[in-house]
């Protein structure tokens, strides 16, 4: 005999590496890029049909020199992004209104390349995102017996009931 159990389980899982190029225009004629780093990464996911849409943002700070390498400045920008990804679902599973998306930054956004020309800085950001889709899953398990056996219960007397029974059993005239 078999029973069906419905539970929450990972019904789709995947990861994707993203590389995106961005530009920053400055008022200064740049001599050299001295540093470029990413902070404050955030992301969330939603469904668009059967695809997952990842909306996120991060802050980029670019430190550069200008005026014949006599001055420096730091430009800070918030970059917002939207990525659409198809995650294959496991066999015999479907998305429904209770399905959830779990996102994990397998590789946080980092700068992998930066170039400058006059007053324009071009930089490339790489990030890897792990995606899990949680949904209803149905499992069949084999059972030997459809019903659990009843266990015999012995009545045990405890506490005040036990004290009362002992008082009734005591013979105070046993010495006479």
C-alpha cells in the first residue's frame, strides 16, 4: 500500500554567471584609475511566467587621478540591474502561487576589468547567482500497514490520588 505526502521541496535549482559592462563619465580628464570596488549588494527575485526575474543593486566606488596625476577623486554610483533567467523545474512539478524564490550570491559583484579614456571609465562587473525554487512536491511512500496499532495503556495512580489511597490502607490500630 502507498501513501502520498505533499511537502515543500526544491523543485528547481541553477546558477548563472553574469558579466556586465558599465560606463562612468567624469568632468575630469582621467590619468589613471587607482581603484574600483563594489559594496552594498542587494537582490530579490520574482516570477515572470515560468522565468525568474532578479532585481538588484550595488554601489560602485571608482578612485582615479587627474590633472597630470596631481589630484584624486572618488566617484560613487548606484547601479541597478534586472536579469531574467529560466530555471528548469524537476519532473512532475509546477509553479503555483505558493512557490518561492531563494537567491544566493555564489560570487558577490566584483570588478574584473576597468579602462579609461579621457573622461570616460569603462568597468566590467562579474557576479554569480544561485537560484532555488521552492514549491509543492508530492511523494509516494510504501507503508506496511494502513493503521498504527493501539498501545495498551496502564492506569497509574500518581500524586494526590496515591497519597489518598495510602491513607485509606493504613491501619492505625495495628499495635493494639
